[in-house]
C-alpha cells in the first residue's frame, strides 16, 4: 500500500513538472511573440551602431577624439550627406515618382492588351479582379478608418526609426560598457568564450554590412546606367529603387524589376524583355563578383535557409522581419558554429567564419565595423 502511494505521488510529481515545463515554454513563446517588435528594433539599432562605430574608428585614426565624440561627428556628417543628397536629387526624383504614378496605369493597360493575345495570358487576366470590382471594394470599405490606419502606421514607423537611431548612437558611443555588462550575466569561467562569440558576431555583421552596402551601390548604379542606355524613362528613380530593394535578398530584386518592366511595356514588349534581361544580368554579375568577395570574410548563407527565414519572419512581423531576416540568420549561423559545433560536438576544425585571433583585451575593436 505504501509502495503504491509512493508510485502515485511520483507520477503526480512528474505530471506537475511536465505541466510546469510546458507552461513555461508557452509563456516564453508568448513573451517572445509579444516583444518581437522590440527585439527587431534593438537588432536594427545594433546593425546601425556597428556601421557608425566602424566609421568612427576610421575618423579616430586621423582625429584625436574620444569614442563618443567621433560617433557624434560621424553621425552629423552622415545626416549632412543625406540631407545634401536629398536636396540635390529630391526635385528630380519627386518629379520622376509623380511621372511614375501617372505612367503605371497605362503600363498595366499595355500589359493586359499584350496578355489578352494569348490563351495563357487570358487565363491569368480572368483570375485577376477587374477595376470595377476593386473600386467597389474600396467604396464598400471604411475609407476613413483606412486613412487613419495609414497615418497611425506612418507615425509609428517614423517613431521607430527615430528610436532606432537614438539607440544606435548610444550603442556606438560606448559599446564596451554594454558588452562588459552583457558578459557579466554569465559565470566567470564562461565570460572569455562569450567575448569570443560576440567578437565573431561583430566581425560577421561588419562584413555583411560592407558587402550589402557595396552590393546596393553596384546594383543601383549599374541599373541606372543600363536603363538609360535602353531608353527607359525614370532611369534614376528606378535605379534608386533597385539599389534600395537589393538590401532584401531574393525578393528585393524581383520587386524592383516590376515597375521598370511595366514602364518598358509602354514602349514595346521588346523593351520590357531588354529590361528583364538587364535585371537578370545585373543580379548575375553581383552574385558572382560582389557576393563571393564578401563571403570570404563572412558566413556563407544557404539560399534555402535564407528564403525560409525571410518567409517565416515576414509572416510573423511583416516587412521589418523580411528586411532583417538575412542578418539575423547570419547571427544564428555563427551561434550554431560556435556554441553547438565547436563547444558541444567538439569539432574545433569547423571554425566560425574567418575567425581571427581574439582581442588581447576588451578595448580592442572587432573587425572593420565591429562593436566588440
């Protein structure tokens, strides 16, 4: 009887432990989903802080300034450069954007006429809603609520960007203090390894930012030149769109090609074909020249994992998740290689991407743009 009671009590104890573990996991998942926007905002601030800190390090080589003042100087110079670029390009770009909004409906009509000449094209057009259906849906919807939602979303986005900029300046000004504080939450015997992993993450993100910046500039300029040669209108604006959208791998180039192809259809289907070939050639050149040079210094991201992470984060948090999915995956890859492959499996030959010697002390900077 006593044995049976002990068995029952052990069973109840195991059930309670299991329930507690499941409840804890559910609570953690709920908390993660609830604060994921804050996590992504902080991650974006870290990326920008790495960029600012790297530029500040370059400035400190020539100017005897403290770390904080050099970051403020670089931030002010960047704001000035961006303002100057907007002042010089804004009139032309605004006019081209206005012209683009006027031309796109005509381009869509041209595409519809072209597709209606073919059976498969007519099938596609039949699956799409007509303009009357679209207008009816808009009329039946609450326009005021949509306008209010648009403005609230815009204000929220501006607030998030301003907050991210502020956080990035703080992180870039005193990165060692934040890193030192982060390592102190781990046992003393593990702090050296934590610094090593942070160093690897900083190095990886540094070179990822360098590669992404070079890729965006390369794609934007080459697209602008190519569209100008083909004779597509609004080449400058379309080149800017292509360069900015290339920040998002896989999906960005596809989205940036759509308006250019539609505008080319106004001239002829042949021009649209030339534009499509141009975008394919630009992407091939970029993926075979710029990307391999960067992957020598950073982690090589498998295309399947990249697309899967983009889709997952896009479904969870929308456009922000899609934009930040690739650098987040790069960080995850570094953590897998260091924490699991090296530390758990003991495979020290599987080094983290381009691992260099650990900094001799905490005051040494990580890589070109690192913050550790």
